[in-house]
């Protein structure tokens, strides 16, 4: 088991290194001259200034040496300076990450809590009304554009019915809790600030439902398919022949096997939630990484885009690593 | 039939029509939806009541009416006409990303499976590398690097799109290569190209067609998403994602954003139905998923 | 003692009366079980035999009420120790199943839950039925595993199923079945997926359960021989009905229903005269949607009388303790012995000529995918130095258990695989490393028939296209019309209607598909046909049909066959010479008659005696073949050999011991089954 973990860790580290190379290449293949962008027309017309500037930033070095410098910077947490905010990209990311983390985690838990039971029920009562409902929900979930769903939800529940609070993480006049993590739910609990907790939770309802919609669809679908497959296996019939109660057959025998593909998808979905928050956050004015990404993309703020891509890719790798490790727990056949 | 059999009461069978409807209904509905949108995209200039970029400031933000079925936007353009025109780019982007991605990806996958050894290892590791980026973010980064515009966005999507087809192509080719009927064809002394075109391809196209169909909806969603973020099209051009973006703050004038989004939803549902129907049709046993 | 004699007046464990189970399909209801009745007394053993589709497995599932949609029980009664099983509620059923009545299924590879440890799978229903607390159940679980012959039961209990072979898993399944000491154990084809030596072990275990614990057993099988070794009584099923019920030995010696008669005589026997045809009945079972009005067997019956077509016969008493569903034997007469057309004398193999197809020291090793970048990939040693020669007009059998490398050998000889070592000659030409293009010229004369009739035909090509393809590809026919003509000819050669050319493979039964495969192999008029287990996926009667066809073709077309099989009796019926393989090597070779009636290698002795033929004196070989990943240095069989000695540390060469007979053993003939009739378990 520990050998397996070590092997996976090594593979992930190699992947991360390769990923950084890819990102570096994309950043350096940008059409348009960074010299021009940074120095302005006048300075760029003087060859000596340009040469000095290029030497200063290492642009006269061969590509692989520049990549070495880039890696060196990375090791020290240097992701460059954002053009738009004029702050270090890393600082920006650290500032915006908690909002996204909170939203994505709530959405993820929501999609597991809805998707897995719904998928199981749909498989057990196949072709019944639960199944039809599950199929409708998963179809709409994966087919509705997130940004549109966000708009519709806001229009109905905030604009129309006024059941939900407006965009943002808190009431405009409220102060964020001064907690240690930047996760408002956690921080307000930590400080026993029930009013803020309630406010933050209320603000999370719509965005997390919107963000979870596609994931609920995928998880319901996958759980249903995996359960149907699992319920047809011989070992399920064997456990019925043993006289196990039906709930035990479904939950103790069929489910553990069906969970393997669900976990794969779940891991991928969580990583995608972190990434896919871009649209939800944009519509809900959620001050997270997604909105930061959107702004950076709109402003063609390249250092920021590179930084975000790198951070998100590494998160993605880490989540995949955890998926691989949980395989080993769920399926003894993988433990080698 | 024996006397004993006749005496046994049989439970009533469910009506055949209902069963068939349940089984094939969605596939037909999906096909109809997709076909309708394709017709709309082709005939947009002839069926749209207004030019898509006809600005009419005095008539801005009008609610749906007989004159403007889906109302007008902030510049007084007819939402319905823009929506019809928008189908062109959405479908074009969806088809080109998926078809090119599938062609590129499956070729790489099949080559990897056929070559085995070093090439297989190298191609698949490269595929893994691309797959380790979150697709939307990578596409966003590349599209931003290439610059705004439909062609660049499609190119950016292609970069993140082919790997899954490479995996599928490789898996299918590996399965096919070990099929007994492929061995049988080899024993019969058939030439490789004949084995490939007569035995392997016809049996691979089915699963591939299913994934392509399901994926078309996906690609349309992603393209609309990138447009929503401002990357897909340059403004006056009608596109569903960017239309939603233009109306996203107009909660009171909901029609500006609601209808284009609904259009995306219907296309994607249509492709999903088609894909599921195709899968059932190709594999009557696997009617599970 | 054998507990097979129910005491008169004792309440039966199981009584089934007029059971009807239907499948509700789109085409209409299929009466899979159509009025089945039987009784099983305490400690009694009953076999149910029939071909696939006869309803025997559906009967078994009906007994436990384990049917799933669209199958349901629509009539009759099932009484278990006086309780009405069909009236039980869901929770009563759950209490009863796995407690008083248990079931063992066919496929041990899929019957165990891959993510749950063995111990929990063996004991969870001991606990859930309230028989024992967890700790005691654990002890019992390990004890059960030991009783079932699982090696190192403590360690096995903590393992996961994937760490076990098929035979070991079936032992675990049996432990699960008997965990709560049931009064009745239903075993549905428990040995079909296993090799013959492992099958013998499992059947022995079943017999032991019946003898030691008095567990009543219902054993479902397609193989009368298997049933004969365990069950005193047998019910023969055909098209959803019991057609005969009697003492197993009586059915074997004197079947009273023509279908039983066909079943008994279609099985090739190890002691039959050589070159004899097998008795096969033509035709296929009736369409389950429209069974014939009269006797269901009438369309295929060689003994039918006028009444059979119109009146459906009931199950009648034909002799004391015997019942049969037949008008012909209703008056108590026996059916005549089969009169076999003595096979026209086949042309003698031309042993003096140079061999047509020959392997010299051929080897094949497959590298497994690397488990790590640092370690060298593990290697499967599939074939490890085989010398074999097939002469013109000869039929050479290769036998061995799964994993012995026989299928790989077939693929090496047909150059579907390239050998790792040694060489392969065809018509005197070295084709060991011949290019694909060079091979294409030879392929027409060297053809192959595959094992799985479902997988070896391209599902998207009509039969006509599949048969015409080699003809046009090799330019054998000038026009489409000529091709069609030849296709029709080929179809009638293998006994199929020429009109079938326009159909797709899925429209045919397994036997018909295998005929199509044979027709395809014959299209190019080959001189050698390599047949890789061509009949092992088929029912016995269909097997007999296909074997007879292949024998015919051999005579008519002068073919030479290399015939791969795991069934010794089939090889005995079909081949002139036989080579026995173990772990990628030939351990014994010689005339089929000689080798199988007077085996010299201990492995051949064990193989021949493991065949579940009634009346055969049995040796049950312990253990299982070693892994092909690391070859043993000495004699590969030494680890299981009952007469192994120190000398066996050195590999024995395949040496001639008599003209035409070769054995790879240091002590040929040292191990011979004793003549005692009692069973013995070696080691």
C-alpha cells in the first residue's frame, strides 16, 4: 500500500513538472511582444534599452534556461505580477481562493448528497417514477448552461420571488468574519457569529445549487449506471441466495462495487467545480478565483491566467491522486 | 400448447406501444430537435424577421410581443432573429470541434494501439498530460493567448478535446485487435487494409458515433461558455453565450438572457437524446445507462 | 452410507408440483419451465440434466425464488419441509434462503464480491440468520474453508477473491452454501467453468457433503456424466418439461425417452471403438414461443409414431420407479441401441511422408504490462519448447487444461503469433518469421476454426459476405455470381440451407455458427485445418453433429486436422494421434487409442480418470497447475505428481518409450490407477 502511494506520488510530481512546462510554453508562445507591452513604444525604439531590458528579464537566454528560471521562481512562490491588479498573482490567488473553495465544496457535497441516493434509487426501482425523475434531473443538469441557470435562478428567486438574497457572499452592509481561513461558514462558526453564518449560508444556496447542477446530473447518471451493472452481477444473486435482506444486498454488496466509477467521476467533478466556478461566480458576483479568472481573461492579463492555470492544474493533479488512492481502498484488485 | 399451459393464468403484458414509446420516443424527439436546429441554422437569413444586427435604440429592451417574439435587447435588436442566427455559429463550432477532435484523437489512439511499445507509451503519456488540465481553464488560457474570435476559440477547444477520443480510439482498437473475427480474417489471408476497413472500422464506428453525438452537446455548451466569458465572438456577431452575457445583469428584462440560454438547453438535450437512442439502437443488450 | 434412499413416509425436503415459470418477452410469454414436478427426500441427491434453453437453470432459480424480471412463476407449488415457498413474504424468504436451502452457482469467477474479504462473504449470513455471534462465526468460517479443501484457510479468510483460482473460488462458494448446514443445496452447473481435474475435486466435495452431513442435493448440469458421479436419481429436461425421471444408472444404461437416449449416446466415451460416429439427432429445440402441439421432441425424434404429432404425452410410469413422457416407451419397452453407420474407412494418414505442419522446439513468451518503470516486465511462459508434427490426412489432437498453452500453440502454428523461439514449418517451408505478405500466399492451405462461435464471426457481415470474402480476396472467383454459387455450395457442404447466406450471425444458434465458421475455413480448400476447441462451447448433441460433420469432411476432402480440446473423450473419438500438454510442454504423445487407454505419464493417468464417466475408477489429483509466470526448474508436474522422486528435480526429456509413443517422465507407467473401485484421493 505505501509503495503504491509512493509510486502514485512520484507519477503526480512528474506530471506537475510536465504541466508547468506546457504552461510555460503557452505563456511564451503568446503572439505579441512582451517588450512592447512592458516598455511602451518610446523605450522600445531604443535598441540598447530593449537589450538591457531583455537581459534583465532573462529574455535573451535560450528557452530552456528561461524555463529553469521560471521553475526557480515557482519554487519560491513567484507567479509574476498581474497586469490588471498590479499585485503578485500569488497574493491575488490566496485572497480569492477561499471563496471558491467554500462554494465548490458546498456544491460538491450537495451533488454527492443528491446524486448518489438518487442514482441508487433509480437503479433499484428501475423504470419506475424515481427512475424517470432521476433521468430528467440528470438530463437537465448536464444540458443547462451554467451561466444561464445562474441567471434564471437569480431572476426567479431573487428578482421575482425575493426568497433568496442577491449576489455576493454576504449582505452588502455586512462585514466578513475575521476568521482564520476566509471560509465564511467555517469562520463564523469558529467565532460563534450566528448572524453572519446565517447570512453566508443563505448567500450560498443559489450559487451552490447552480454550480452543483451539472455535477448532480453526472453523479446521478454514473451512480445509476454503475448500480444497474453491479445489481446484475452474480455476486448480488449469490448474496440474495444467502438470504441477505434486500437493503443489505443493495448497500453492502452492490454499492461498494458501484462506488469505484462514482469516485473517479466525483474526483474529476470536484476539480471541475473548482475550475467551473468561473461562470457561476461571474453571474453571482462571487469574489472568488472564478471571477478573477474571468476578469483576467477579459483583460488578457497573461501572468494572472498562467498563474491560475498552474494552480488549478496542480489542484487537479492532487485531486486525481486522491482518487487513485481511494481506488486502492475501495477495490483490493488495484492494490499492488 | 399443452393443456396444463393453457390453464395457467398469465399476467397481462404491458402494452407494446407504451414500451416502444418508452424505448424509442426520446431518440426520435432528440433527432427532431437537432434536425430542426440544423434547418434553422441553414435557413436563418430567410426565416429571421429582422437582420441580426439591426440596431433600433428607441425600441430597446422591449418585452416579447407580436412584433418581437422574444423582445429586444439593449440596442433594440430583435432577440428572436439573433437567436436564429446564433444557431449557425453554435452548431458550426460544436460540429467542427467534435468532428476534428474525434478524427485527430482516434487517429492518435489507433496509431498508438497499433504501434504498441514506445510510440504507444509516448502518445498515451502525452494524452495524459493534456488531460491533467481542467479543460475549461486550459481552453480559456489558450483562447486568451490566441486572441478573441470564433476560429481561435475553436482551435483552443480542439487542444483540450482530442485526448478523450485518443483514449477511446486506443481502447476500441485494442479490443478489436483481440477479437476472434479479426484473427479469423488474418487466417483467411486478407490484406491489412481490408481487415481494417471491412472488419475493424465497422465495429468501431458504433461506439464512436455514440460518443460523438453525446459530445456535440458538450462542445456547444463549452463554446457558449467561452463566448459568455467574452472569448468566442467579437461583439456584433450573434452567438448564444454572448447574448446571455449581454443580458446577465438585466434581471427585470429577463428575455434578453433567458431565450438564448433556452436555445442552448434544447440543442444539448436534443444531442443527448440522440446519443442515448443511438447507443440503445446499436447495443440492445446494454440498455442500462 | 449413501443417504440417497428416502425412507418411506418421511416428509420430503422439497416437493415441486406442476411448476410454471414464464419470461414475459416482447414476442410473447416464453414457457421456460412448463409443468415441472419432482420430489427430493431428506439426504437425497437429484440431478437435473438438459441442454441450454431446456429450462433447468430457470427451474433452479425458481426453487429459490431468485428469478428477476421479466421471469416469473405463474403456477404450481413449491413445498419445502411442509412450507409453501411461493407463499413466503420477502422477509420470510430471506430468513429461509441461505439457511435451510442454499444455492451454488455456475461461475465462481463472478460469484464472489471482489471488494469484500472472503471471511465476511462466508460468514455474514451465519450472523445475519442469527445462528452465531460474529466471533464464533469467524471460527466456523475458517473451519468451513478447511473442510472445503481451501489451502491455508486462515490466510485465505483474510484475502480478497481475486487472489484465488477458479477452483479455489468454487470451494469458497461451497463453503458459503453450506455455512448454515442447509437441508437442501442446489448446485447450478457448479463445475462447468472448471478444468476436468478441478471438476473432479469439486464433485468429490459435493458427494462428501451429502454423505457426511446428509444434505439433500439438487445438481443441475448439462453433463449426464457429472450427474452420474453425484446423483442417484436424475430428471431429464427438454423444452421446459421433465421428459424422464429415473435412477441415473438406469437412464445411462437404458434411457426410456428418445431425448435421453440422444443425450446418452451423443457423448463420446473414452471406451468406445475408434473411428465410431457419434449418435446425433438432427434439428434444434422447438421455438419456445410456439411449442409443437404434440410431443415437443416429435420433430426430431427418430422413433416417433403417428400419435406423437397430435397428443402431448404426460409423464407416465414406464417401469417401477421410472417415469417418461413418451408414447413409444409408455408400454414399458426399451429403446434400441443406436445403430451407428460404421465410418467408411478413412484413408490412412501418410506418416511416411514429410509432415505438413511441424513445430520444432517452439516457444512463446508474452510480456505482461510493466507494473513499475523500474522492474522488468513479468513474462507469461505460454509455450515452452514443443515439438509436434502433423502429417497429411492425419488428425492430431492436443489436449490439456486451461492455461497449458494449447490455444497459443494453435496460434503459433497458424502464425497468428510469432514464436519467441524454435521454428514452425508448413509444407516443408520455414514460416517461423515469415512476413505477413509471404504468409498470405500460404494461408489458403492453412486454415483455422475458432472456439467461440459467437466471437469468430463479424457481427456486421452477412454469412454470404463472410464466406465470399476470402474467395474474392484471393481471386478464386471471377464474378459475384460465381461467388454466390460457391457460397451456396459451401453452406450445403456444412449442412446449412443455402438461403441462409443473406442472414446475419446473430440469427443463428451456436452450432449453426460453428458450421458457418467451418464453411469459411473450407472456402479456400485448405489442406490443414487447425481447430481450437471447436465444440467446447456447444451442447452435447450439437457437439456430436459438428464432430460428425468434421469427420465427414475429413474423408470427403482429405483434410488434416490439428484438433485442440480439453475433452479427452472428444479427442479419442476424433483423432488418430494425441499429444497431452502441461504447462506449455508436451508430456505425452502417441496413438490416441493407446495413450488414452494405457496412459504412461502420471498427468495423463489423472486426466483420463478424472472424466466423470459412470463406472470409471477415479483418481483425484490434488492441487492446481503452477503459475506460468515462473516455470519450475525440474519436471513441471512434479509438484502435483503422486510418484515424484528426487530425480524429478531434473526436467525429463520427451523420449520414445515404444514405437510412436513418447513420454516426458522419469518413471513412465509408474503411476497406474489401482483396480479397486473405491475412490481415492491422491496426496
